[in-house]
């Protein structure tokens, strides 16, 4: 979140802090806050390998993020999610989590959670639980170490799995977010769902799947639907489908290059 205000001073009892309502009259109770644009992975559908990040001076400090979040909580936000980039690579992030946890203690906030790639959970899972975080989302697209490396470029599957284990050991509920990439990991869905269920049971795990809504993929979802619950299934907008197709083609092209194969996957995806 970039710096674009001079002051975040506020009076929670003031007239200007009435509950937030959208144009359709619905109360706004859920806020996602990006605490950094940096990440220790370079997933092909998210970042280029050589990223240029915002200057640190342009980002809100942890103190400013706390004041901003508190202002929204004062206006009726009941659920707060920290995101990134990868939120757990932000230096001092536990200071912010600890400070925001006071709103859980006071009853002003119902839930404080975050979305993570899992790489830093061995270090932070216990501390997150100690500050009142009860559940997290972990992004995991494959259980194949080679595919995982190809998709994330820099990631190591063993570290993420160790992070998930650490989260469970700390008592955190875990939801798995999976970006389904055609031609890359679609053959893994049944096994991935079964793995998730073995890890924690149907009430603690689900998979959020993003994929182009073609007939083959829908058949896979239908065959696996018995393992899903609640809002676990999500089919994206056409724009996201196109981005997922391009990302999948990029992975296939990289893998073919390593094998010495030739192929026009990217050109095919761009022409789709």
C-alpha cells in the first residue's frame, strides 16, 4: 500500500466515522490490506523474474498501516486480511500483527487473517497463532517439486509443506488456494484434494481453483466436487482465464526448453 495521505489521525466517535456502505447499500465489513509488493517467489502468473519494486520510502510504514486499518475498523470492518506480495517477508510484520490483535481482544474485530505462500510459516506460525490469528490461506499449485519450481521459479516445495505442518501444529486452520494451469497441473486435482483432506479433514481444508472454464476442466471439477465444501469452488472471469492460459503456456515452454524440445505453446495461447 503506497503512501498517499499526510495524516491518518481520526476520532472513532466522530461523525465522519459512520459505517461504510457501498452504492448498493451493503455494509463493508471485509478489508484486504497489501503490506508489501515484494515476494520471495516469482510465480509465472503473478510476477516477472526480474521485478522492479516500489521504493521502500513510498510504502506506508507499519505504524501508518496500523492507523489505516484501525480507521477502517472504526468504520465497521470486522474481518481484516493481510496480503502482499508475500506479507511475511515484510520486515517487522509481526509488530503490525501484534498491534492489530488488540482489536480482536476488544471485540472490534472478528477476524485477523492473511494469505501467504507458506515459505515463512516455519518461522512465524506459532507467533501468528499467539496474536489471535486462527486461520490462513496458503497458495499451493502442485505437489510435484519440479512443477513447483517451474511455476514459482524460486520456490522450494519442501519449505512450503514444512510451513503448512508448522501452521497445523500451531493450531491454525488452513485453506489451500490453487491456481489451475491447463497443461501444467490439471492432472493433479484429485490427488491434491485427497492430500488436503488427509492433512486436515473436510472442515479445515478446501481448494480454491482458478481455471479457464473448458469442458474437460469442468468434468474434472464435477468428479472432485464431493471433496469440496462451502465456497471452495471458484471459476474466474474470462480475463483471468486468459492470464492463466498464458502463464501455463510459459511454464510448458520453460520445461520444453530445459528438455531441448521446441514448441509454440505461448504463441498458441496468445492466439486463443
